C-alpha cells in the first residue's frame, strides 16, 4: 500500500512524502491542499475546489493501471512504456482523471505539470527532480491502494 503524507502545505502547492509498505519511497508535489476529506459531501468539495489548483481530498483510494489516459497515451514515451495506462485513482469525489505521474512544477512561473494529480520525484529547492526515473520505479511496483493523509 502507498501512503502519501502531506508535509508542507503552501498557498500554491503541497509537498509530501510517499511511502511504500511503510518505507519512504520519494517526495511528492500536488496543488494546494484546501482541507478536503473523502467523506465530505460532494457539494462541499465542489464549493471549495478551485479547478486545476486543488489537491484531492485526503482518504483511501484504489488505483487502476487499466485505464488509458487520453493525454498521456498520445506521448511516445508513455505509449511505449505503459501503452498510456497511467496509475489512476478511482472514485475521487468531485475530481476526474487523477493520476500519479512525472512532473516538476505546480503553479511556478506559468509552468504547471499537475491539474490535481500527484507528481513524484525528489524535492530540490522549489521543484521535483528525477521524476521520470522515480515514476518508472513506482509504476513497476503496481501498488493498488493509496492512503492520503
């Protein structure tokens, strides 16, 4: 099981640490944590959510590796590596298409690699590095659940 512990909540982004079977695996980067929880009513989530700038609600989610991403299945690297089938969190209330994928920035000088998704890599000053290598290792573990705290 994956556990994502959100460790640094800033106005523009949220840093975290990802654990695999209770062992530190990598750092994460997400949009702003707005205090949402999985058991919050959908109406509240939609009221609080800022599209493309909100981290998903905390809670336990299943992960599927069987759904092709319309965006990533068109990119040669992902098409070759996983046929565009990215790790997708299922049943995220008020959100659609939440993935775990490589990326470096969230809301930084007009660079934005996440519209709500979880980016993985190693934290370096103000962004993630080694993201693609980290993501490949994580992908190959095929973890089927993630708990976001």
